[in-house]
């Protein structure tokens, strides 16, 4: 079981699939489970936490708005360095 899947168990009651994915990813970023510079792929994350890609994409957009992840040249997402 991956670290994200373990977190998924903790946040299972966070709301709908997008809110749950957001809670899991935010926690993973803030506690350094997802290290700065880690490339984030919606399909891989969806598989790890057991939801479809659409809620993961919504969660990634919300995290980007909070400046926790960034879009890089080539349109891929990575975890930002938190200072």
C-alpha cells in the first residue's frame, strides 16, 4: 500500500472524491510525503488513491491556486518548495 493510499483511509470522510483527493494530496505535500520537485500525474495519483482522474484534476487545480504546486514548461505539474 502506498503512502497516498494509507492517507486515503484517513481522509475517506472528507467529502466527495475531489475533496478527498485534495485533502490527501495537500497533506502529502505539507508533511513531505510528496517531496518538492515531485512530478504529479493525475492518472498515477488516481490509481494510487482509488478514484478517477477527474477528481484528481480538480484537486490539482485547487492546489495550484493555493501555490502548492506549479505548472512547468511542457505543461507538467510538480510540487513546489514550501518556504
